[in-house]
């Protein structure tokens, strides 16, 4: 099979398992939401406690190592052999585990001062919430250390063009959390949720380990920092580390600002609104971009820049045309579904709905960003995403501060709206990438068709959801199906390219 047909197949495999993961995520969230629907402040605390461990994971082994590591590992597999690739993997994994473990221990020791600091995670919480937050954060760090290896295992399997078990791993993570919510929360309270996180992290790793040995994995117990491959990996990862640091700074700033709103449910609405927006973004943007990175890295290693550019161009046309109307249709029909899935009262449901709508404005930007940033890493040019994220930080903090100062009464949606900075960052990255692909990347009329489909599909969804007789959830679903089909008719030519990546 040709490389492009392999790319399409891999994208669909990843998208399928990501869909299962999202379904399980909503099952998990629905269970937890109903357990704490009368104690939303506890959910705020639990969600805030996840942030710093998530930052550590993203910096050390998740986003930082994986995205910079896959192109290098792919180059080893293309120009050397698997033995050399696994030797490099072992050395990077050894360093990542020790660094992650050391930082986790330090964070655990100083968890309470970190939480209590004025510029800490949630300074707007009361003392009781902050004490609980520190306890939960310490427990979360156990899962983070497990992920320091699991994230690299996932990256190594993807570099070997194997996507099934890495795509299944997030579902196991959710199953672990569901187990914690159903069986451990009645025994241990809110701490049971974190025990579920730890169980899920272990399952995330264990399901992937057998495939390592199928590809001939051999562990090298070495910490030789002078190893040529390790030095090259660290050079590539340093800018990525700073880039992910900037992205995670935005996450921390988001909850910091939200805690100052004096609004119960603000942190939870941002967490849930983000999760809802991430459903189409993950199934489309992340799935395609994940499958593309090893393929683009191989094209770059071979110097096939024409194939490199055309692969990016096709993916961007599909994603732009699809995500603009998807955002509109979801925004128009989401409210009854939020109430039905999460089971909150009307005030919290409305807050989550408007927060989700604010995030959906950035959906297309996120998918463009997924492709553009990975394209730069495939070219081993990690500085461009770093420059772009620095601009995004300034814009996000500026918009967030203005929102908190002048539009505080709006609440969490004004913080979510600050993510419009991501859309600007994505456009900037796209422009830089287009200038460096030897020929400009043309997205044709995908934007125009996407906007037309959004107007028609969104209007149809809203009209049916509001005026069709029947229950709110049924009419919302009917409206979203009808609106989606109408939008699909407008962008059909672009959508068909999804099967020809």
C-alpha cells in the first residue's frame, strides 16, 4: 500500500479508538458529576489538583518528549536499525523517569506552599479547599510518574507505525477512573477518584508493553549523557520543553483566573467545556496529526519535500472544511445534552454550555495547530512553535486579565474566550509553515465553504432544537443530525478527501 493510503488507514484507526475513549470519558464524567452535583466545590478542587501533575507529565514525557522524539526515532528506524532505535529509546526513557520522579518528589514535599502561594494553582479557594487540593495533588503525582514511561512507550510504537495499542491506552485510563468513581469513591470519598487515576495510568502503560517486545525491544540500563543520540534528542526537546511549558502555563493561569471569579463551578465548567470541545478536535485533528507525524518525519528524512507539502495541504483542507461547521452545529444544540449528560442544575448547566461555546470558537484553530506544530517537529525545526506559543501566552493573559477586570460578571466563559489566542497562534504557525514548504500551502476555498456550511447547519440545528415538538434532548439531537447533514452537503467535496490523505 502507498504511504498516503497507510496514512488514511492509520488516521481512521486512531480516530475510532479515540471515539471510544471520548465515550468512556463522558461516562466517567457523567458518573462523577452526579456523585458531586451537590458538592461542585469538591469537583473544582479535584480538577484543579490535576493541573500541576498534568503539567509535569506534559513537560517531561508527554508532549515534550513524544513530539520531538518521534522524528528522531523514525530517522533511526529509516537510516539505521531497530537495535539502535531501542538503545536510544532506553536512554531517553531512563532520563525521563529519573527527572520526572525527582521533580514529583519535590512537588509532593512542597505541595501545600505551592497551592497557597498568591500566584499558585487556586489562590481564590478557601483554606480547606487548598489543603484538600494539596493532598489530591500528591496522590496524582504517582500516576504522573507512571505516565513518564507510558508516554514514551506510546511514542516509540507510533514511530514503528503501530497505532492500535497506543490508541487503545487512553480508553484503559478512563476505565481505571470509572472503576475508581464507582467502587472506590463510596469507600474513600474524593480520594477514590485519584486512586482511579493511578489504576488507569498503570493500565495505560501495561496494555502497550507487549507490543514493545513484538518489535524487538531491548532495554539498555544506561545513563550515559554523552551518547550522541541522547544529546541530539535533548537538543530537539529543549525548545519543545519550553513550548509545552508555555502551553501548560496557560492551563495554570486559566484556573488561577477562574478561582478569582468567586463563582462556584467556574473551574469545573472550564474543565468540562474544554473536554466537550476536545471531542471533535481529538477525533479529527489529533487523530490525523498523530498518524501524520511519523509519515511526515519519514518524508523529511528522505528529503521528499513535495510529498511533505501535499500531505499537509490535503489534511488542512479537510480539517478546516469540517471543523468550522461542526463547531457551529455543536454550539447550537449543546445545551440540553450538557444537562442530560452531567445532571447539574440549570445554573451550572448554562455556565458549562456558554463556556463550551466559547471554546468551540477555537476548534478550527486547534486542528490547524495540531498539523502545523507537528510539521515543524518533523522538519526538526522546534523553535517556530516556541516563538508562536510565546505570542499566545501574551494574548491569553491580556485577554484573560481584561475579562476578569471588566467582564467578571460573565464568569468562566470570558476565561474560555481568551483561548481565541490559540486561533491567532495557529494562523501565524500556518503562515510560517507555508513559507518554508518550498511551495505555498493552498487551502483553496475550504474556509469559505466551511463558513457557509456553519451558517446553514447551525441555523438548522437551532431551529429544529427550539421549534420541533418533543423532549429537549431528542429535538437537540435531531437538530444536530439535520444540521450536520446539511453542512456536509455543502462541504462534501472536501469531506471526501478524508479518505484520500
